[in-house]
C-alpha cells in the first residue's frame, strides 16, 4: 500500500478547486500548510492495458431470490473521454434511450455510457417479469440494430443536444457540479475553456456523425448480457426455447451444444426442486 501511494498518488496532476467566496491569501496560506509537504514526483507513464473488446455474445446468470423481478444489463465498451467521437456517441445514447423508452415503457430502461481515460462501459439496463426478460432483451438488441441502420431525424438530434446542454448548465449551478467539470477538464485534458465551449462541442455533431458513431460502438460485434433473476433455477427462464431466442452466435452445432450444457447443468443441480444455495450464485457458459 505504501509503495502504491508513493508511486501513483502525487500532486503532479492534482488540482485544488475553490468554489465560492474565499480570500485568496487565506486559501493559499492554508493550502500551503496542509499540502506544502506533498512532494512532486516524476510522472508515471500511462501503461495500463486496454480492456478486451467483446467479440461474441456472453451470457451470465445470477440467482437473487430477493429480487422482485428479473433485472438485466447489456453492455460493451465505449470510446475514451478524449476521443473525437465521444460527444456524437453520447448523443446516440440519448436518442436510443428515447426510442427504447417509447417501445418498452414498463421496463424502466436506462441507456448510459461512461467516458474514461481508457475505454469505458456502454450499457442498457432494465427490468421485467422473469418470464418476459428474454423477449425484452431480444427486442432491445433488435432495436439497437435497427437504430444503427436507420436515419436519425434532425428533430431527434436537436432534442438530444438541447437536453444535454441544459443538463450541463444545471450542473454548474452547484459547487459540486463546478468542481466535477473542472476536474474532468483537468483529468481528460479537455482544455481550460471547456465550460465555455461545451455547447459548441455538442452542437457541431451532425446526423451523420451520430449514426456513424452508433454503428462503431453500440454492440458492434459482441455484447455481455447479465441476468439477475429471482429463483432462476426453478423458473422457465433458462430452457432450450428461451436460450434459442437470444440467437446465440456460432454454428448450429455449437448453439445446440451450449444449450445442452445449460440444460445438463441445471438438471444436475436441481433434479426435482431448487437447492438452498446462497442468495447470489453467478455462473456463465
């Protein structure tokens, strides 16, 4: 722990943000007394390995007996915060959120993405009755493919731009929001004038740029699907026909083998009634 802090925690890229009315001389005096002994060190190269891009469809089930409904998350990777396509991608997630909400109003869907120094997560999260979860996921995947192949209307783009700019401006009404924006600008090297240029960065995205970014980053070739299902193993959620609805990738023989493995796994564990396993029991295949 000491080595980690000595190596990685230093004032090299740190910023002290003061929000509100404070005498500069007093702030400098107190800051020097508290942090004056914090020694600047050589910058550590950014050598973390990038996350592996999903290349196929992976499904993970988790049994949660206390969950009132089936919860699910579909995810893949998202561009870095400093990549040119970040803003177009964020607009694409907002437009997709609106389309999915209209098509599946009872699923409480959230479409979101996080831009980081490395590639971050993009995900669609929702919930449904256990017997409806697989059909809901299939519809989400189908609508995502349709979204990537269809045109984004100018009205959709304008609505997404307006809502995002308005949310950004509202975040600047609090000290916490101002600090978050300034620290993001420092961490991701967005520029000292990021607050002033944010609206222009959002508005300069076109219908074409949003569509191209959606094609590149929204479920481009692989997706991780996670289920949290109440009494999973005693419900009909995981059976041959349900798994087939997910259109698992691979040859017909590979799909049949995968389904047989799942059937055999459940049959072996639960030949008659569910065993009293721990409330959370994740596995994947």
